[in-house]
C-alpha cells in the first residue's frame, strides 16, 4: 500500500512552490514549471521521494533507530508535534538550540536539570521555597519545557532527522551534516537541497502540506518501531521459554 497518493499531495497543495524570483537554481530538477509567477513542484518526484523516505525511516526504526522531528516556524510547530507523537519519537518545534546535535552532552545536562525542576514542582518541594525564588524557577522551567520538552526522552544523538524548511533550520542542517546524520527534509523551491540525503520537494509553508508530509514520515517511523518492539517481545518470550525449559530439565 502506498504511503501517500498523488491526489492527497494535490489536495494538500504540496505542488505550490515560491515566487519564481525567489527560487534556488539548485531546485531546478524538481520543478515542473511555473504558473502566475509561482513555481510548481514536480509531484511525480515528490511521490517517488516521499515513498523512498518512508521506507528508509521504517527500516531504520525497525532496527531500533531514533528519528528527531524538527520544525520551529509557526506553520510547522503543530505538524511536527503531532508527527512526533504519532511516531513516539522526539521533536523540536519552538527553538533550535545551537549544539543540540554537535554538543549533545551539554544539552543532555540541561534536559536533566529540567527534569529535576519538574520533580521539585510535582513533589511540592518548590512550594517550600521563598516566593521570589519559586517564581524564578518556574519561569526557568517553562522556558526549558518549551525548548527541550520534546527531547526529554532523547538519551543519545538521533540516527536520522526529519526537517520542515531547511532554510529556517539551517543550523540543524549544518550540525547533522557535520555529524553524518542522514537528513530527510521537505525542501521548497527557495531552498538549497545540498547535504539532504532524502529531498522531498514540496511546499513547506502551507499547514496542510506540512501536516501531510510529516505524517507520512511519522507513519513510517511508527510502523518500524512496532516491528522493532514485536521482535524484541518475541526475543524475550523465546529467552523465557528457553530458561523455563532448562529449569525443567534440571529438575528431571
């Protein structure tokens, strides 16, 4: 079964690029033509590439891989959070902190600090503090949750990143390229596709387009994760059965 159909891409407006005067010439191979001064994306290529990206993500997560969803501009925030929740994967949808990939240990320290503050708040420990200090810590906690809440369970660098709008997320792109982390990205006609392993040519501004493409990748990740969990459960069951059989043999 196809991950997405041509009709879905059309209905979501995935084919609408930017004004022709704002294009990046490197996107020429992915452009079908133009209409009223707007570039039109070649959806045949979009369909082919989103299917390839879906399979790649599914295979990777079936091996226990982790995908990080990234999209911080307003139009992308809800789509990124929803996709990450579907896939049960981490995400960043408010602000990209420089070094999130290249200086992961420092970021991980901030995540642990956020979790400590949450524990203080939920346990009532924060209530015992002076009002001024309590308010200061809660403001700090709110800021940390906005930026790091989506990566609270990320224990290591991701195996792949999915990005909505590589122009906005250029720092994340640079960090992933530097570390050799594969990038799956929706790349609009005004963006540079260099360094992107899986270019999905399409509209990265329209909410419906962002939601559709992010969900296709999320479904691939979900399917792969379910295969991984099923294999792990089967392995545990086999190990348990073998241990029980061995124990029975010793009794005899």
